[in-house]
C-alpha cells in the first residue's frame, strides 16, 4: 500500500490504518526503537505508542512521507521512554556513548541555539555537503543510533573503516560549525 | 556549541536523509559483486596461464579485498604472501588467507565461515575466538601470541573476514616467528550461546616459513624511529601513553596520528590518510607505546626519500 493510501485511511478514521501501517513499516520501526531501547518488549511498547500517536495526529497533520513522519515519532517516543527507564542498560549506554562522541564536534563558542528551524538548517546544510556514503553513515550513527558493527554490516565496510569515517565526520562537523560562526 | 545540543540538532535532520539512510546502499554491493566475479575470472586465467609455477596461489579476493586495495592484492599474490591454509570441523571452516611477518607484527587475513546455527550464534555474539599457541618444535607455550584477537572484523552473511596484526613483542612476552608455531582454536569462556557444544574441536593452523616483508627504518632529528614495512608503519614513542583511555587522547593527537605523507625518491608525494585500514596502539615489555598504521596498499620502503609524521621529517638511517 502506498503512503498516500495509508494516510487516507487515517483521514477516513479507518481502523485498518494502524494494522496496515504496522504491516508496511513494523520492521523499520523496530529497527529504530531497538537501537535505542534496552529490551525487545520496550521497543514493541514504544512502536505501539507511536502508532497511537499517528492515529491522534493524522489528521490534522498530513505528512508528505508517512514513513519519514513515523520514523521521527518512533525515535522521539524511544528517546522519551529511555529517559523514563531508570536502569543503565544497553539503550541508555548507547545514547550516552553517542553524546560523548559528539564532544569531538563541540565548538569553543558559548552560544547555543534553541530555534528548531535554525537547528534544522544547520545540520541539513552539513549533511548536504557530504558524499552519499558518508551521509548515510553519519545518519545511521547519529539519527538511528546504530552501533558501528551494524553500520559496517549494512554498508558493506569493516568496523575500523566505519569508526575512522565517523571520527573524520565529527572533525568535519566541528570545522563546519566553526565556519558557520558559530556565533549565531 | 555543546555535545548535547549537537545531538539535539540531529533530531531536525531532513526526512529525505533519514529515509536515504534507512535502506542499505545496494548499488555498491552489486558493483562489488561484479568486480569479484571479474576478479575470480582473472585469477583463474592467471592460474591457467602460469600453471607451471606450482607455488602460485590465488587469493580469496572477496574476503581479503575488505582490507586491501586491488593493486595490493595483486602484489600479495605476486610476492607469495598467500597461505590458503584451511582448517574445518562441522561448525566452522577457517582459512588463513595471507600470512606475512615484519619486525613488529604477524600480519594475516583469516576468513571464518559458520557452517551451522551454533557457529552463527557464536559469531553474532563475539567477533573474537580464543586460541592457544605453542612452538611446534618444543611444545613451549606462547602466552604473548594473541592470534585472532584485537582484529579488524568484517561480516558478510555467515562469513567473517578478520585482519590480524599480532604483535611479536608485547608486555606478555616476545615471539620468535622464525620458529614453527601451532595455533589451536578453543572455546571462549564468554561463549554462552552454545555451552554444551565444543565448537572449535580440531581447528588448528600451523605457521611455518612465514614470509618476511622488506622493511626500512627512518629516524627523526629527535631520535624517534619509524619502521616501514610493505604493509604497515610502526613507531615507538614516549609522546603518547597507551595506558590512557582513548577518550583522554586529544583530538589533535588523534588527528596527527592519522596524517602521514610519504615523499618518494622520484619526487612524488603520497598522503596515506585515505589508505589507512586501522591505527592500533599497544605497550611493549619495556613500557614504550607502539603505534601501528596498518595500510590498505603495499608500499616499497626502498623507494622512500623521507616521511612526514607527527610534525617531524623521518629520513632513512
């Protein structure tokens, strides 16, 4: 079923909207949630919550891509659930690890930005300038929160190459942020 | 801008990039398969045309090509660094594809194929396999020879390719690679996926007559020495303490470790930054840090005039 047909089911308040979405994108949603949350059960709960969010937000929202919108909803739900989980399990470790990695891209300027639009322009400007393979590795690591081993498997590379590429990307991001001011 | 803000910023990535990264880059995989098919055909042709040379061994390019560029694999075949030793039981087939030594490391590529579900589960959980090593001539145990550990690993389906850089002089002792060595694979204590199955029974390699790579020493004005072999560059230094956690090593230091330029006698210069497979660091018996720069290409150390590395020019001694 195409995205616009699925979206129409939501607009029609058709009860098959969620089951059809789950059939179409269930595996993809679990892929996102599994990288963030510590257990399969948490991931399943998170993905189910995401379907409910979809039901509650479409309409009025009419996303251009249901898959893209759903991906954001699942990621946000997983990160939110993770904050509530009071144990230092795999998931929380991964997020901490990734945030620590990004210290390599920190800039010295004290300014910060809170405007979502500006944040979007900044990060999308950076990834737009990357070669496709680099961009995919960057997004897999910092959006999907995939471990290096998984990225290596999916991108047909060795783990060392992935780690080396990520290190260089963090350096490039730091340079980019500095070039952009970063005195926003 | 702080790291948490940068992480928060990734939340605002455009959907087109999120969707682009959701699927595997299948185009590259197809391209690689085409190249492999071609390479196998080329290898067969080469074998037939020089059939008189019994010592010629064609390389498993699909596995070895993970770590070496095509020109390097041609050189590995030409110089006789191919081993193709196979050991197998009902769970695993392991192939020692290449075997080379230099002054610092035993360098090899090993392909491990899972033949049943127990082996698959094991490899999913762990990328390392425990081994015992002994000198074949005396039976003396070699504690310092950590075969199949500390490797770069690449997975494709049920097959793992592992690139080994086994140090011959570490805190655990020295290894004499001119003597024959027997390697016995054994169950790793961390293997909890198949507790009642001895996955590694009967799996072993015999290392003998390992070919020695050519190597040349280059020194800086301050006395640091770079040992350049065909496959890797090693430097012993006091400037970096390997006992520190990786996160304590500054970005500038990390970056300088990865930047190396070779100036050849014919006047050309080559930056090796994009030709590095992995940079490894370890501590020797006498407490010095060794940095190993493991290359995806083969270089001829005799053709080098000088090397720029960590802010110094290194010239042949």
